[in-house]
């Protein structure tokens, strides 16, 4: 799983929309008082804590030690683990698995789906939301263009995310024994916090790995150039709207 070093403070201050948008997923999950539930890619665990109010037991995992440390400080009563979503192991199975805005960071999608299938009870439920095909396409295209123009060819070809189509991901689930009960793909134009630095901050939070190997004195210039390029399409009045596309799925292990 990529992006293991997260700035938990910046994430919670400026990108709380990530878990705010995920709150409606909990209704689909429908946690029950006798259930053991796993949150894959729990981050700072705001949604994990909401699930814990309704379920008997909730376990959270994330590849970021920084996020898990933040989660433990916020919710010391919940069991958290630093684990990769494509290779995690637990001794006991779960009644349900939940994941919000995390699985697109897992390039080993087959491994992640296999792990989730292996850790669900028969007829257990999987509820997830992740980036879909075309997610943040404008931002990534502009970043690749700027990197290429400045001679950072390896960085311009970097692959950080897995954004599948509905058909691609539902087929993957079915190959691993899931029956897909619901699959939705939809646009979600997402407001960013600051007009002056919206895209630059987004790149600092989520796109830092693209700038690996770029001299420090050029990184800010690259972020600023990308932001300038995107003004005509993503700046709406005083608000930056990132071009998010989401995939929301509910499936049952058969």
C-alpha cells in the first residue's frame, strides 16, 4: 500500500470531507450489537468510532503508522493495527467489512479483495467506497504535464492509485466469491479548503510521492504551476472543486 507516511493533522484540518462523505456508508453497513466489524483503511478512525457505537466489536487497520497513532489517541477503547490492506491477517473472521476512501491506495487490488474475502464469515457483508475510473483526472493530468515539461519523466509516469471501473471491480469481487448487491459510480465535485492554496495543499497531502526525487526548491513551483493550469476548469468562483469520481459497492460473501 502506497502513501504510508501521512500528515494526520493536515488531513483532519483540511480534508475532513473524506470521512464526512463516508458517513452515509454506515447506513448501508447497518452495524448490529452482536457483530464484529473490520474497518480497512481506517485513517484517524472517525468513522470507525461511529461504527463502534452500534457494533459489539470494531477493529481498525491502516498502513500509516501516523494515522493509527492519531486514531489510538482519539479512541483508545478501539483496537487498531498498522497493517497493509493486501496482506493483513487476523485469527477470527468478521461479520462485516467496511472501507471508505482507502482501497484506491492499494495497487495490489487482487490481494486486498482476497484478504477481505478470507476474513469474512459466510454471508458476511462488504461495504466500500473508493475512487473510480477518472477520479481526479484533471489534477493528475496537469501534474504529469508539468513534471514532463520540467524534465522529471520518471515522476510523470508514477502510478500511485488504482481507480477501477464498475465492471472491473465487480468482476474482481465475483472472482473471489462475492455476490455484488449494489454498485454505483458517480461524480462528486469536492470543495477544497482554501482558494489561495487549494490545489497546492491537495498535492502536498495526497500527491507528495509524485515529487520524490525533485529538488526541494522546485516542488513549490511545480505545485503552483499545476494550480495555475487548473484555474479555468476547477476554480468555481471562490472555491476549488476537485474532480472526484466515486465507486460505492455493497457485496455479500457466498
